[in-house]
């Protein structure tokens, strides 16, 4: 039972609801929490796109920040590009007109990225880049990103996003963020941290720290808020917190279980699991302004892990009402009845819906292992994507092309990603302790 995915250890939720908890908060200004996650590419496409990312021209105001290095790590880490090592580059151009296409083609690159950082009046920096097709010698695109020196890493991610989209036709998600829980130490002296980082695991900021469990982080659709479960009082409670300022408030600390919060697409409501004094979990919707509570399911079975459909009109959730955990859909209007969605296998749980509403990600039991699968909601066809023994907590990237999830690797918790086509993947490991419960944030303006 202890090897079951976190959110599915349902009887344990009832026991945890009565656990004593003390808090060590780290509120105030956000700060770097720990060493950055280490990236290990685990799989890639058979024929990645050969590309060269030439070092960008610098100005003193950029502090020596290497924009091209970030872009190269983004694109190579996606598993869909093969970057030309710098020592093999035939030249170091910084503008499209300086690129001698034939020499880059001879070096084995189909595309070349060149760029420069320049200082603007008022203290901002501009990052300009050109993407050149080395096979035809044509400039594919030229773009500029402007911001404060502290935003250079984000600008580099946006360069990666633009290159990814121009070449592959899919919007990149490198300039997005992830939230996750880091756990350090051994019981009973463990420390839990809720952390927000760039999608590559860098640029970490500590949101909250506690000596007792933090669970189920969830992003609002505008990327400004996080909801999560904390045990800082004598039982579980749901909080919402502004990421930028640290301002937070408790929104549910009802008797029994308070678990699995998920923001509605309009940001006004939370779907969550409540157990009540009787301890049987059901799905509810909480109006954050009025604190009004709407009961969605009412069944002696365990109903948990709600997630909103993109249109906000229905919820997907896990229930064992058919004898084993399966995924159901139910409308949020009065009188709605649940409809079973998964039929393949004896265990399907922790639903997550792709941004376009076409795919359902879940944890499935596959040959005795808990793995991440994706089901096409139109055809009902499901495919297992991950290969671990205990994979859990899937979360879609905002472009719908990649999933992040947690896994047990060498007895320790790590984060991993996998393309929804199953062709690409990487692992994000903490240099110490464990990381778990990832949630991929939305696109930002």
C-alpha cells in the first residue's frame, strides 16, 4: 500500500487529516531555495534537427549572461534538436547577413541561430536574434525581446520558444514555470518546500517551507496564484497564494479531508476533495469570493482528484464506484450524472486534461507498474508513455506536447518529462533530497 501513488492512498488521507503539524514558514521576498535540478536526457527522436546556436554578442550590462547557452540547453533538452558544439563552429556571426550558409551546412547544421544583447535607455536590455536556414541561406525569422537585466533568462527561453515553433510548428513552452514539492531529510526531521522554477528546473524560488507535508500544488489559469494542501494546523487545509508577493489565505479547513484543489478556468472557483466528519471523500466546488460550496458527487465510493475540462462546464475525477479506480466525467450543473471515461485496465487514476481538451493523461497500472498513459478522448484509445515502476502526478505543458510527472528513480523521487508522442523525455533530479508533485504552469504574457 505504501507504494501506491500519493494522491491515491485514499485511506491514508483520512489518517493524515488528524495528524499534528507544526509550521516553519518562509514568507516575504522570494528567494533561491536550493541547488538547481540536474537535467538528464533519457530519450529523443531518431533524427533530431541539426542546429547551431552561436554565442550572442554581449554588453557590460548583461553581466556576462550566456543567452545562447540557455537556448542550446532548451532545444537540445527537448530531444528534438542536436546542437553543434561551439568548438566545431566555423565562425561567430551575430547577425543573419554575416552567416555564410554553405560553411554551416558543411559543419552539419540545418539551422543557425545568431543574436546580440544591447543596452537601451532606461536600463532595459534588448535581445535580438535571427534564425537562418543553412540549407537555403534564407532568414526564417527575426525577433526582439526587451526587459530588465534580471529577465535575461526569460528572454533566452523566449528565443527558444520562437525557434521551436518556427521549425517544428508547435508553440514552445520553455518560458513557462513549474511548481513542485521538494523533500529533504529523514523522518521525523523532514523539511518540505514548495518551489517555483523555470520549466528547465533553473531559477528556483521558495514559496513556502514547512516541517510537515505540503501537497498538490495547482496553478491558476493566469499563472499568478498557487493552490495547495498544507498540514500546518492539526489537519489538512487548502490555501491559495500569490506567487509574486507571497500573500496567501486559507480557503478550506473543514472537518475531515481537504485535498486535491484545482482552479477553474475563470479563476473564481476551486474544485476539491472534501471528506467531512464522516470521512468519505466527495467532489465539491468552492466559490472563492463567497465561500459558497457546491457538492458535485454524493456516493459511498471514494471520489477524488478533480480536474476541470477546459470549458469549465464539467469535471473529470477518480472514483472506485465500479470496484476499482477509474476516471469519470460529470457536469457542474445541478442534477448532472457521472459518465465513466476509462475502461482499459483495472486501475486508472489522477486525470489531467490537455489544454485543447483532446487528451486525458492518467496514472495506469501496466504490467504491475504504475505508469503515465494518455487516452485520446475522441477514440478512447490509450497509450502508456512512461517506463518506471512508480510514476505519478502527470501535468500537461501548456502547449499540450509534453507531460511532467514524478517518478521513483534509484529509490529517490525525481521529476521526469515525456512527449505525448512518447518519443522524447528527460529527468530532473535534485542534488539532495527528493522532488515530487509537479504542476506545469500556463503560458505567461
